C-alpha cells in the first residue's frame, strides 16, 4: 500500500517520538463484536516489520531519559507498550517481540494478577454481545434505563453507553451500577463465557516473572484498574501504593513507569500526579492521542496512540505525527 512506502520518506524531526498502546493480540480469528479492540497475530507481525523498517523502536526508559536530559531521542522513535496484563502478553506477544528483538513495556493491574480476576469492561462485552438476555435495565440516579439487545448495533450502542456511564465514577457508585448488570445473568453463564473467551484472562505471577526475566519492562497499571481521579485520596493512595507493594512482594521489583487506568483526562488529577512523583515514578502514561514533544513534555502525562485491529489506521496516525 502507498502509506507503508510513505513512511520511508518521513523527515527526521528532532525531539519528537510516539508511544503506542496495545491491549490484546490474539492467535485466532477475531470475533468482531466481542474482540473489537484486539489485533490478530498476522497483523501484529506486519506492524512490527513496518516499525522495524521505517522507525526506531526504543525502550520507554530510553525515551524518558532523553526527555529528562533535554536531548532528542533517535529520529522517528517509537515505544511499544501493552496495558491490562492479559495472558496473551505472555503466550503471544512476548515471543513475537523477542523474535524481532524489540524492547517493550507491559503494565499490569496487580490485584487482577493476584486473584485471576477479569476486568468488568471485558465482562460487559461478553454479556451484552454473547449473553442470553435480549433486554436489560438499570436504575441510575433514580431513573430506569433500558437497552434492547436484538441487533449488533443495539448491542454496540449498549456497550458504549454502559461503559461510559460506569467508567469514571467513585468506586462505590461504579460497583453498585455494575452489580445491576451482573444480577441479570447467572454466574454459570458468565463463567461459561469467560472460559470461551479465555484470552481476556490475566497473566499469572509466574508469567509476569517470565517477562521480567526476558528483559521486559513491567510496570504498574494500578491495583484494581479503576479511574483514579474520581476517588477519594485514601483510595488513590491504596491503589497506587498497594499496586507497587504487591509487585514488590510477588516479583521482587517494580518499574519506575506507571500507566493510568483508562488513561483519559477524567482518570487523572494533579493529586495523583504529585503522589506518583513522591513515590519515585519517572513517568506516567495516558491515552491522550498525541505524539511526545520532548522539549516541553510533562512526564507525568505522557501521551500514547491507541493501536486497534487495523495496521493501516495506526500507520496513518504515525505518519501524521511525524510530518512537519
């Protein structure tokens, strides 16, 4: 395609880089509804080859050091990161990255690794798209909200609305709202769906140790993967300090790099930034969609570009970020 060749002529702009954020890479054909954000392995391999040919893939620590030392990273520098600690980061991603000899970072929600728990957002996709109910309802702020789930578009709209209605809430409110969702399905049905879509499961601590032994930068993605800004200060401290303590207990180390759960403006706050600095973190990663402009970059709000299932889309986004 023309876009892949266009990257070969990108200018070498100083003090600019990009950080990519991926979530799932799967070794089977993607379910377009449930696994809408996952990248199939053959697309992932193509992406890595294109990055190796047209960009300089560097580690996150190298980029952070360049920003702190006020020097430019190599031209067209790209950092590869993975969020959420999925089991496929060990079973699929690690081997592909090792084969390409590329550095990368993995950010794990420590309590989900500890308990083997699933993220509620993944359960939401499973229940709405593959669950037995064709209509569900909620009582939010004393208002009844109902969703018809007969068509793919209705289910997609329901996932979006429920996710956005629950994501950036104080934790007690979020828990109550989500319990209404779980109460409309049986535990057997949920467990069956989780088993069917096993790639949404988290790594074990043994697998996390494997990544660290292989030289992967493993950092904190919070304790239980909740948006930090809406929480009271004691819970924020528990989420940040508790995650670091658990990582130290289970793997004997923790990275000085942090990734904000959800990564949007609504999940961050000056209080959290200050706490991370006081705890010795060198950077915190967001999902604000932009390049890294190294000369005036706040290290506690490093932007990243989300990588979805389409290689062409992320290549176009990279091309936009590296032209003058």
